[in-house]
């Protein structure tokens, strides 16, 4: 004889015909306030996540823009000073232009040394300009560009294509991509 468990006893005590049939349970979201609250919280969490991601993107864009503006400010901060110092470079160029090679042959040793010193100073000034992003624009033979050149006069000639720079009166300078001072030039036009 085998021992009966409490399960077996319960099954024997209640006949199967006496167990009421379970009614199907339908989950009505409207009826269950907890489900509605969970759905609402999920929607709110989604909105907050979207808002957080947008905020992160905006902050990243702001950081990149600030870095770019800082780099530009550093590059262009010396623009006014550089524009003022260009006259020093121009004066050195004029001084060197007057000390032609033919005249230097007859000059005394101190005068030759003075001219050599001016040449070295001018070269060093241009190197300093380049270190700080200031470049010289000497457009001889290039196509005239009103962004970088200032036309002072036209030269009637058939030796160069119309619109070509044939004479540079004063070199121009730019800092980064910005024009510090346009080059003053003479532009070719068709003779006739």
C-alpha cells in the first residue's frame, strides 16, 4: 500500500464536476490604473531620454563652436597690430629698392653693412609674420582677384592676357584666410 500525499487527498475529496470553470481574464488597460501609469511613465521616460540626447548633442555642438571661435580669435587677435606693422615692412622694401646692386658696388663698407642689415631684418620680419599665420601676397602674373588685389591702374598690352596682374605696386598680406591688406596692382587690358 502506498502513502497518499495531501495532493492526492485533495483531488479525491473534490470531484472534478464540482470545480467551477474559470472565466477568461482580460486585461483592460483602462480598467487597471497601474498599467496605465506604467505606460505613461514609459512614454515620459522616452521623452526625457530624447530630450537628454538632444541636450548632449547641443552641448557637443556648443563645445566645438567655442573651440573653433577660440582658435579664430587666437589667429585673428593680432590683426590690428599686424596691419600697423605692415608699414615697417613696406619701408624696408622701399629702402632695399633704392639700394640697387649697381650703387652698392661703389658704396663704402658701412653702407653695404647697413643694407645687409636691413635685408636681414626684413627677412626676419617676414619669418615672424609667417609664424603667426600672416602671409605675403605678391600676385605678379596671376589672374586679378578683387578679394586679394586692389587694381590701381590698367596697362594696355598684348604681352599678357587681359585681367592678369602685370605690376605690383605694393605687396598684400593675409592672416589665415582673411585679407589684412590687398595687394596694390596694375592689371593688363587688351591694347588697341
